[in-house]
C-alpha cells in the first residue's frame, strides 16, 4: 500500500508507502477451510456445543444419523438427543468439564429410532476457560448386533431361546461364589421329558422340536422370573432357584412342574402325551460346584424315571454309587461282544389248542464278568444311545439263525425263530446285509426267520419304513409287529405293511378277562387282525383263564409263563425235544 508524489506534468517523482506480510492470514484461512471441510465430510457425526452444552453446529453425518435435515437442532441442548434415562448423565458429564471422555450410549432420532453410539467428548479452552465442546458420535448398531448374535450363539439355545449349558455353568459359578459364605441355599431341578426319544423316532425331529419348544414355554410360565432356566440339550432342562425365601417350597415347585408338563398336545394331527421326570439337588448339601450339582440332580432324575416317571425325586448319596455303576455298565457294553458276554434265551410260542410249539422267540441277555445277569431293559437303551445296538443286533441275528438251524437239523419241530429288531437297526442301511449274512452263514431258510418290529418305527418316515420292510420281505423272511396297541397305531399304515402277524402286548393280557377295558381292546385287536388276514399271538399269558379267553375269541397262539419262561439254549433244546417226541 503506498502514495505517489507527482510533478506539474503529472509524472511520479516520489513514492511513499508501507508493506505487510499476509501469508500467515492466508495459511490460517486455508486451515479454517480445511477444518470446515473435514468437519462436514468425516463419517462420524460431529457436534459443536457452547460452554453450556447447547448445540451450535452439526455436520452432515449428524444430520443423516439423527434424521435432522429438515429440523433445526441449533440451540437444542445436547442431552435432548439421548434416551431419557441417559439425559441427566450427559448433563452431569458436561458440567464436570471433562478434558476428554469416551463411552457407549444411545441416542433417539427424530423418527424415534434408538441407535447405539460411541460418544467422544473433548473441550476447547480459551484463556483457561472452556468455550466449546466438540462431540463425536459413531454408530455402533451393527457392531452391537454382531456382538449380540455371537453372545446368543455362545450362551443361548437356538431352538428355545433359553440359556444353554455354558450359560448355566457360568450362572452357577457366579451364584455359588456369591453365596459361599452365607446361609443361602440353591435348588437345582433337572427336568427330563418322558418318552421323548420314542416320539422323536416315531414322528420325526420336527415334531420333537415342537414338543421341546412347548415344554420350554410351560416351564417359563410356571417358574418365577427371578429363577434361572436353561436347556442343556436334547430333552433336558434345568431350573435353578434360591430356597432361602420362605415362600418357596421345593417339593411344591417340583410338583407344579410335573403337573404342568403332563398334558396332551397336538403334533402333526396326533395327540401326543407330554410328561416329565425331575431330579433335585440342593446347594451346598448335595454339591459345592456346578458339575457336581448337575450330576447329582441327573442321578435323582433317573431315580424318578425308575419310580414310574411323571414324578420327582431328591438326590441321596446312594444315587452316586448307582450312577457310577451305570457309567461302568455303559463302558463295559462297548467290549461285551468282543468278550462274548452276550447270550440268548429262548421262549417257546405255543398253539393254544394243541400245545405244540409253533415258534421260538430269541431274547438277549448280558452276562458281564463278575456281574449278575443283565436284562435287556437295563442295557438296550444304553446300546441305542451309544450306537452299539447295530453290532449287538447283528450278533443276535447270526446267533439266533445258527441255533435255529441246529435245532432243525436235529429234527426238532417248530416253524420259525423270532428276533426283535430295534428302530435304530431298521433305520440303518446295514440291516438288509446283516439279515442276508445271518441266513447265509447259518444255512437257515429265510421263511424260518421272523423279524419283530415296533409300531414307532413305522410312523417315522412311513414311506421309507414301508419300502425297507418290503425289501426285507423280498429276502423271504416274515415280519410281525411287536407290542401291538402300545404305540401310535395307524390302521392306514397297517394295511400297507407286509406283515403276517400281530403280537398283542402283555399289558392288555395281564388283567383279562376281569378288566373290561383290556378285554374290549384285546377283542378289537383280534377282530381287526382277522379282517386283515393276519395271524395273531398274545404275549405274557400266565393263567389258563387267559388262554381260554384268547382261544374263545379266536386268538390261537400264545407265549408266556403259563407255557414256559425264557430258557437257556440247552433247556430250550430239551423243551423242544419233549414237544417233538409227543408229536411223533
């Protein structure tokens, strides 16, 4: 900037002026422009507040997050964008004039959407006085959703939404630690649905899932909100509650659960009975750690099963030894075939009119070393659980066919040998080969082998089941339905099955002819079998009166203690020999 001195002719003869350096101002202006550009374009929502916490400027990201493009947020107090429960916290935070603060919070947009955010607060000072706050908000909603999903996967059961085993263990550890030095007691209820495996195998896994979800809802409705409910897996649930409260009576709670879980539910157009057995363990009396409490409640649950199911039992020290025996039995089961510990007993099947032997049923027994004889009801379920049933079933087929061939070669007279086949065997692709193998190795004619199947197998994937039964019949063997009337009988399936005989379950025979209901059911089964052209045999016949009733109602075949108990191979040989000599 300057002034020119001119002469009379207008020519510049002298200059006077001053010079200023503006590079600093230009640099500052550039920095301000850059800061403004950064402020507007950063991905985090940025808010500038005055010293009193009122909004004086926001960036584009804030407008998008808060949906405030058409609303003036200037002069709004910063706390007003947060959920009501957090507004006082934000006001108090600003009042403390933090140098820098960071944490998670939640804002509410103008659309009333709740958004999880990470908030960072910085203050700006001039002459040691706070003039502004600069706040950054980062949307962490997706991160929170991912964390929640990962938590659910780790700690929740995907089917019922209840806490899972991992969550239960964590809860028990925390509760035991909390009450370790107090008089507070905990009750752990181990709930197991009765006959769930039968329903699952009969009606399929979807039906089983529906029952599990129904059971979870029932338990949740019955139990107080401050109690802990978890699903361990399968058909097992656990409830944990404090028992110090005088209003809580553990037996009453257990009975309420048993009563509430006992009901008929509609599953796939069928009425299915749901019930449960419950075992109870108490902290600290029955265990001072989570694993022990669960194990002891589990043992008590098995005792409830043994007492007829649909009941509850408390843990006692006796159950620990019993559970250990069961575990040892299961461990020994794996080696039983290799050790040749299985044996077959044989129960004759009789023509009621003549007393002649028409067949023999092979019944497995287990004779572990240094252990008493173990009957099927004590180990077959274990065998199905650990999948040794396939190998055991193969052994039974080979042994039974071999024994039958030996008897026939000796001139003993009977029509066929019957072998029970489990649902797991029938679902296995190996069964056809196992039957062929047993017939080939023994030389037994196929029509001399009868396979007894259960109704439950038929209702699980019926088309596949019926196809497999037809393949078995193509081998030349015959089929019978065992324990008829105790499962979910379906006449529509029965008429499609390639079976030649029905076995009336012993539960209907034991009280005839005195029980009118059992009498009516037995008569109906006999009439139905006649109409379908099927043979019929009654099992569990123990009195002459029962035999006379059956014969009078056109059931000509029977087996039971009236005629013979299950016999060892040697005793069965003698029995058949006596009967054969009477015929000859």
